[in-house]
């Protein structure tokens, strides 16, 4: 386990940059309903040690070989109408009102969802992520109590999640979401900027099959 811990510390700075975001969807929406979207996911986290870790690197006359592999997948595309856009089984629709529009995003939130099967994080990778989190906490504890311990400090990352970001053509007026089943207590959270709405869904809730769908409603001003 100590060998794994040392190797995990090498990958922590990379993963810290993800801020816990192991999958995500970003949509840049224009006033005419067209725009761009990108989807990314950490498809796999792998760890091996010993002779099998030498792989194709051609390492010779070495010992305690360990290897950590991080595989990412990202796709970007343009769309002509947000109403026609689909990211696998995630759908979008705009309701026009006086002085504002309402963007409705329907997100299936089960492990069997098509978008999650394609861009989500496998349960095995999620378990390895949690081991990385544990090692990070232990390393930080050792650093505080032992001056001779590794002095590198890593920013505590957020729980692994999937992040949805909507960049809007007008000022954000408000947002809310409903869960299916209704009234479910959940750790899903929202955030916002002047022209941006975002939602974070913990991966543990998807893997635990607690949710069926999330209906996200975003109001923004027309300009």
C-alpha cells in the first residue's frame, strides 16, 4: 500500500486540476439558439507495479517499478438549434417568455444512461479515485506532524462529480432543479455566474442508483 501511496502522490497534482470533475458537459449558447458543446470524461484510472509496469517504456536495471495511467476522452461539436441538441440521452429545450427564456435540461441520472455509459466514469475508476483521496489525506496528515515528511501540499479536491456548465447569451435570472423521484434529498448542487449556470452531480449518487432523472430549469434574460 505504501508503494501505491507514493505513486498516487505523483498523479495528485494532475487530478487536482480537475477539481473532482471526472466527467462534464459544457454548452455555449448563442442568442439565436445555436452554439457549441463539449463533453469529456476520465474514462479510466489504472495502476500496476512490478515487471508488468515496465510496459513499452523499455526500463531496465530498475526496481520498484510502478505506473499510473489516466485516460481522458473529449468531444467538441457545433449545433444549429439548442432544441435539437442531444448529448446521448440528455435533452435541451427553450421556452420563450416575455423578457426572458427558460432553458430546460433533462439529465437521466442512472448508470444505464447512454451519456453516462459513454462519458461517465467506471465504478472501478471511481474506487481508485477514492483510494487516491484517502492517500492524499494521509499524506497531508503526515506533512503536518512530521517536518521531514514530503513537504508538497496538495489542494483538497472536491468529491468526484460530473459537472454541467451552460454559458448563456443573456444575464442569468435564476435556476432550479427537480429530481425524479420527487423530493429526494440529494447532494446535487448548483452554482452560477453572471451569464453561467452550473450543476454538479456526485458520481456516487449515480452509481448508487438513487436518482432516475434531473430536470434543470435555467431562466435568463433576452437581449
